[in-house]
């Protein structure tokens, strides 16, 4: 029997070569160990804080300058909770609790106050130099509540964009403040809008007009000027609209200029199909109306008006060419106005078709209240029965009150207050008839 001899040194564990793990796994293990150590340290600190703080709170009532008090302060600092975005928005930015709750999800990546502090310094009165806008605390709160993501932007980028608003757009510090308060904060956080402001302010005629439009349509500053806005302005100009007409349209429908140019061409073609001449002042209304409603809605609305008024399509088209915006009202609203004019006021269909603007006026605040006032004045013999109803409803409210109510206040006491309540929407129009049927008026 043979025995195999082996070297004792070969059995030494230190000489046995084990396979080494990959380098990536070693790094991953190291990261995992570091994370575990940090969690253990945080757990130990919280455990220590939970056990010592009750004793420290009791000790602070005896001597605020004692070593135990100083230990309490050190432990409180060491165990300080992580950065709270919601608390920062309330304490530093001046937002309400509800505003902070809505804004904090947009700032979830913030883990310190260093970047927001730098941005706020550029906007507030605490910063010295040309880049400061000197916003008050209330203004800062309004700006941050409107666009919280501004606090995530790089301070250097914000400073360059503010300088560009001053230099390229030629805005003063008060104008920049007004711009931010009117919705411009979102654009300051995302891009440099000074080239677009350099176009819009001269085009609209004033910076104040730009602010007015921004409150209604902030998208104009997100639209490419050269590829979208200028071609749309040129297209409307080819239809016969002057610059003043386009600016006037922009005041109520600035979103039209943000359309893709091909889409606006389709809108213009549909407006022309309504029979509204491009040279007519009503063409602006036609473009805005068809832009808000699809072809099916417009066709259904025209068929409804034809059937409700009992007229031919040619006469209806003639009325629409004078006031295309009537196609923008719902069938329910139009039905109420038409039935009131035909049954209560007893107007002829032809009279309404010749004056389609009446269908755009409020039934509860203008058409009905003025009819009931005129009816009462006729019954009392204070005015003749040949007063033109259309002229009365087209008067401004002050003119109508001065001519038909204040003049007859002695004969119909209390009518002024009753009409004012109806016009303000505090009372229904029918309350005027009930008011005029009281015993006091019957005796008179």
C-alpha cells in the first residue's frame, strides 16, 4: 500500500488562492456597508434623543446656562430633521399652508435651502446690486406660489435672464416685477423670453397691454414668434385686417395667434364660408367663433336658429354676417332669449333678424329687466308706447338709468333700487314685475 505524501505548506490556508469577486461587486458591497452604517448612526442618534430629551426639557427649567442645557442644544442640533420644502415655503417664502402643500411636489428634489436662498436674494430687496428686483415679501410669496419651480433654477441663469429683460427687452425693474406677477415667473424659470417680449410690446403698443393679455393667455410667450406668430399675422393681413384690427382681436383672442399657421388657414376658410366678407368688421368675430367651435357644432347651431326663428337659411346667413358671435352661444341660451323676445316683448322675427346683436345680450341682466321697466312706465302713462326696444337695450346702463328710471323716481319710488338689484344679479328679473304690482303702485 502506497501513501501519497503531501507538503505541509500546501495545506496552509494562507497559501490557498481563492477566486476574487469582480471589482463592481466590491464597490457595491462598500456602498451597502456605508448605507448600513449611516442608518445605524441615525437610529442610535434618534434612540439617544428619545431617551434624553424628556430629561433635558425638565432640566432647562432650572438653569438655562447649565451644562445640561448646552448638551440639550447640541443634541437638538445634531438630531435636526431633514430639509422640509413645505416648511421652507411657509417660513421663508411666505406661502400659506395650503399654497405650500400644492407647491411642494414640484420641489421634491430640493434637499437644502442654498439654491432657493440665492434665487430669492436675486428677487428680493435683501440683495444689493443691479440684479436685484426688490420684490417685497408679499410679492415673493405670490411669485413662488404661481411658479414654485423658479426656486430650482440656477441663480446665475436667473441673473442672466433678468439682465436680458433689462437690456434686450428694455424693461425697467418695476416692469419686470409686474411681468413676474402676471405669469412671467414661469417663463423666467424655463427660458429667456426677452426676444419674444421685444416683439410683443411694440406690436401690442404698450407694456400694459401685454400684461393684460398675459393674464388671459400666457401661451403667447411660449409660442415661436418667427415660425408661428409672424406667419399668422401675415395671413390675417392678407384677409384685409389691419394691424389695429389684429391687435384688437388679440385683446380677446390672443390664442388665435398661437395656432399652427395651417390650422389658422382652415379657420379663415370656414369663416369665409359663413358669408362674412373679409373686409367686414364682423370678420374678426367670425374667425374667433369658428375657431372655438368645430364644423359640426356650427352647422347644428345654424339649423337650430333657422327652426326656432322660423326663417329661411338665406335670411339667417344675412343675420349671421352682421353678428357671427351668436353662433358661439349654446342652444339653451339662445332658446331662452328668442322665446322671451317673441312671446314677452312680442317682437317680429324679421325685427330680430335685422338686429341680431340682441341675441348676444344677457337675458337676466339686460333684455328682461329693461322690458319690465318700459312696460311699467307705459302702463303708468309716463312714456309713450312707441319706444324702440332695440334702442333701449343698446343703451349703456348709466344712460338707461338716467333716462328711464331716475327721471321717474318720484312716480315710481323704489324702482331705482329694485332695478339695481336685478342688474347686479342679486334678484331675478321677474322681481321687478312683483315690485311694481304692490298696493302702493296700484293706488298710484
